[in-house]
């Protein structure tokens, strides 16, 4: 078992890749009462087209299948995994993103039993025509609930504008029409291909003893047979650099909402340099539009933005973008003001060096504080996106950043980016 | 043990090395009413964004950034009949950043934002006041776009139609807020500072003595100690129902019941288990039967408030299924009253509740809230004692609680003609 101590965080991370390929990470946290475990497959809503494991011909599955599979994993022939967790006091859940599906539990007792339940239910699919059809009603309600949510419409609408004709343009849950096509065999095929241990990781954090915990996991895994691992062939349509520049949607909302999507077209660096890129972008946007920025205050005082304004920097397998959103009485004024700031980013950043230390300190503090939360640590951890580096290296990376790094990264990102505007206005 | 700094002023320090941060809250607490609640909500909006020393968001944000991204917030809470204005801040433990003074800097900062507001001529500074009032009113408007919140609020207005204090959202009442002036709000604030009970709670790697020293500069004065009632016992009332149509894809059915069981009173733990079984957990009978078995909803859950003796049910459903969902909800209540549930399910619910309680020990915020509430109630129940009480609850206890539940209000937000 590998053991890595991070002295600036006061944390020690234990890890091992099992013989079946499952990557295991264990982070003991002194003083904590609960343990949180998350098992993640490198498979999300965008992975609709692929060559099945041991197959030759590519298949394309209905949009929303990864999320559908996530829902259906809990139900077994004679029980529901939810109940097995509950029997041991475990609280369980799951979530699907564009690129990952994660299954989790948290528990203050019976760690071994809960861990075994997690490993077993994720690795043992059971689908029938009847259970699959029943789920369509539940997921249908979920899709409709999000259809009524203007913030969700704004976000997914913007992503769709940024990546037209790509799987990213589909909602993670799919549509009522697409999920209606899903059959048990589709789910089995996706599970067989993407839920192989070599495509998965398990992160356990909180009250735990590393050697004992690893032994439980190993015993569970070595009792199971898996196909020989093979590299996964995903088929993604060629990413066209085109974006849809503007869309307006009418909804029964009280106030208009403006969203600006900025899609990076630049090639991302790899390994720890990618983490550095992400942090430089994050600090760059904080300097331009964070609450310490003079432009923030001026737009706020003019009523162009308000407390609802915010932005997110998102880096994932195969895509990176920044989404900025807020309520705006005048969406056009909001868009013009922000785009103008982006256009003058270099000059504005050059003039912001007196605030560099403040935003750097803030980033360090925010990373340190996130280590209070077992969920934040495990959910943010991604052991493939940044090569050997991870969340645990972030404080060091931020400390080493310079103003020059930030200006260069922001230039690289903004100069080739595709920008899309999405407005939601009252009406129906 | 809480320490009394002055009459009506309490300091509660929870020393722990579990977290990388130190969290501090300063609560001003008094019996509530609609006007006072609205005052506090507008105060929170204003004081979170400005003070004499930090007159703009930018200057405030910059100070916080220099303190390694210290958090700072002002918000309003309500426990039963009491309401509070809370100032809170969280800093990184000095040990991780090689600093030696962040704690005393935070205490100074909180003093500055609480006791040195941005004021001209005995009124909050007019431009900032006007802008923040407008922002709050705009925010209140847009809250209605969150249909889950909207439906809950509508139900609350039905159920508490004779108690406007409880019917008022913790985000505020637009009409009352609209009428508040910069001058009246400032004098209200002065009054609040000098008369409200103060509770200061700190959790983290700190010693009480350090806090006592740092707080000496605040010169906190004695105030009248009022031992007022916390629990609200709502009288039984006629059933009220309301249906409203809106262009939505998903309809919301929300139901309020009276469940006359109160926080830490004799039947309290029984009611917690009952609620967990009924709709308070993802293994509950509501979740199982409305969602999993009949696939009629994405969410279907219940919540129990022991400060007002209220049981609330919320569901997101298709408009055509209103009657079916109502019937299933009623059946579950009936089944519990008749003891028609398995021992295994009851055990699962108990285990889930214990998991939830013990997990709260891992949240700095939950520790602070619990300490504040204990002080307000002059009682405390440790996690192990809480667990013992929950384990003692029998199936007969749970069935007896179900029989105390009475239907009082139904609100249906009917989705129609959505695109």
C-alpha cells in the first residue's frame, strides 16, 4: 500500500491498485465519527457511443443511459441496496455527471458491511423489462422537475449551446423520448463495458484504519471473477469549434436570467500543469470578476449584476469551460459588460497585481477548509484528470502561482474561446 | 460549560482539533414577530455587505481574502417563538498557514461589522440602504421561481393563517420590508444590540481563555434576561385546502398535519422515529410507496418540526395523479397507526436516524447550532443519550404517534399548459 504524507494539509493518503484494476484510496481522518465512501466509474452522460467490451462494432445508446443505469443499480432481484445500507445504518446515494457515475454511502457504524454492500451492489447488475419500465416514470418526473427549474434550464441550455451536436448537448438525465427507448440489454452492455474494476476507483475517508479497510476490500474483490481488462474505445463526434452564439428562452419566471458560457478551444496541458492551468484560471476570474474586483463593484452599484451573480470553472474529460450566470433586469447590459471585461482581461489583470496576494490567500484558505468535509474531499478527488497530481497538491500549486502564470493562462483560454449567451426571460 | 460574560451574554467554546477551521457565531436573540423578523432579514442583507470600516462589498471582500478567505455571513433564524440575528465567521487554523493572529483578527473583524455599521445622521447610509433593500426585494421575487419553495410557502400560509409570524418566510415578507426606512431600521438595530440576549459560540482548536480575553474589548453590557417560551402549540383548526394553476410540467402536492409533540418533551423521540418511518428517510413508506412502488413522483418526503408540532409532506407529481397520491399518503399514515410495518424496516429507520445524529458531530456548523440551541433551552442531550432514547422507541410507540397526527392543510400547485 502506497502512503503519501502531505505536511501542509496534515493528511496522509493511502492508495493501492488491486490486481483486478480497481484503484483504492484511503484517507483516515482523526476525530471523525463517520466514514464516507464513494465508488466511481469513468463513465458519464457523454459516453453514449463505444465499442462494447469484447466486441468489435461500435454501438450508440439512448441519451440519459448512464443516469438511468445509476438509478437501476440499486434494485436487485430480492432486495433494494438502499435497504441493505439502512440495515447497517448506512445512508446511500448516487449521482451522474457528464463524465462520471458515483455511488456512495456514509455510516458511523458497520464500515465493513457497508463497504461490502457498496462493492457488491455496484458490481452485480440486475435488470428486467418490468423494473426498467417502472423507472421510466420516476426519471420522467425528475426530468420534468428540472424542466421547470430556470437555473437548470439556463445551465444545461448554455452547455448545449457550447457543444452543439455533441453528447454534452444532451441533458444528463436524457429526455422523455430518449429514456423511453432504454432496454435491459442496453444497461447490461453499458455495465459490462464501463463498470469493469479497471475503469473504477474507490475513495474511503473518515473514521477508518487503512490496513484493515484495505484487507476487507481485497477479500471482497478477490472472491469475484472479472473479464480481462481491455482499453475502452469511446466514440465521440469530432468536436467542431462552432458554438451557438445566442439563445433566448421564455419561461414563467419572475426575473430574467442571463448566462454566459465560455468554451475553451485551447489544448489543455497534462498532469500537474493541468491543475496549475485550472487554478490560474480560477484566480484570473476572481481577479477580474470576484467580489474584490473594482469592476464587480461598479456593475453591482449600477444594478447590472446583483448577489445572484456567480461563475464556475469546469474542467473535465474532453472539455473545459467557464459558466457565468446571474439574474439581470437587463440581460443585454449584463452580457455586454462582462464581455467587455473579458476583452480587456490582460490590461485589467496587469492592473490587479496589488490584489494578487489576497486572492491567492483566499484560494489557499478555501482549499484547506474543504478538507473539513469528507464529502468534498472524496467527491472532488479525480485521480485521472491531473495525472499523478490531485486535489492534495492544490495548496502547493496555488502557492507557486505568479501573476505572469495567470495572465498567460487567461490569454490562452480567452483568445481562442467560443462564447455563447443564453437568456431566460419572463413569458410563456 | 457556557460562561456568562455579562447578564444575558453567554460564551460557549467547543474545543476540538477535528477541523482545519475555527468557527465563531454571535447570535442576538429575542421573541419574534413579523415586523421584527422582517427587520432582521433586512439587517442581515445590509450588514453582510457593508460597515463603517468596510463600506463596500469590495473592501469587505478584500479584508476577508487577506484573512485566507475567511467566511463572513449574517443570517436570520427562528426556533419556535424565538428569532435570532446571527453573525458568523470561519477562519483557517493558524497552524496551517503559519500565522499567529487570525483568531484575534476575526474577533476584531466581527466587532467592527457588528458595532460599527455604515451610518450617517442616525440612519443607515441612504444609498447602500436603498440598494440592499431593493436587492432583497428582487431576490424575494425570484424565489418564487423555485416551485418547491413556493409550494412550501403557500402551504405555510394556509396552515399558519392565524399566526403570521410562522407564515412568514425566513427570506422575508416583501410588504413589511418595503415599508422599512433607513432611520427606523437603525434605531431598531441599536435597540436589538442593547436588549437582545447574546450567545457567542466558538468551535475549533481554541481555548476559552483566549476568547474571554479577546472579547473583553467588546465591553458587552448586562441586559434583561427573559426566559421566554420557545415552543409554539398551535390550536387544532378546520381543514383548509387550496389549488392553484401555473404553467408547469410538474405539479406539487404539499400537506400539513398537526402533530402535537414538542422538542425534547416526552414523546419527542417517538415522533422522530415515526417521521423517519413515514417520510423522513429514503427508506420511508412514502418514498417506497409513492415513488418506488407506484412510480408517481421523483420526490415524496416528510419533515417534522418539534418547535411548532408540525408534520409536513411534500411531493412532486404529475397533475393527473393528485387523488392517487393523496390516497397513498393517507394509507401510509393509516398503516403505521395499525402497526402494519416490519420490524426490519423499523430497525432500519432507527439505524438511519442514529447515523444522522452521529454524523452531525462531524459538522462544525451542526456543533455550533446544537450548542446555541441547548443554551436557549437550558438543557442538553448528548449524542450517546440521544441514541439511547431513539433505541428505546417501540413499534407500539410509533403507532400511537401516528394516531395523534391530524390533517390541517393541503396545497396543490397544479401544472398546466407548460411548453
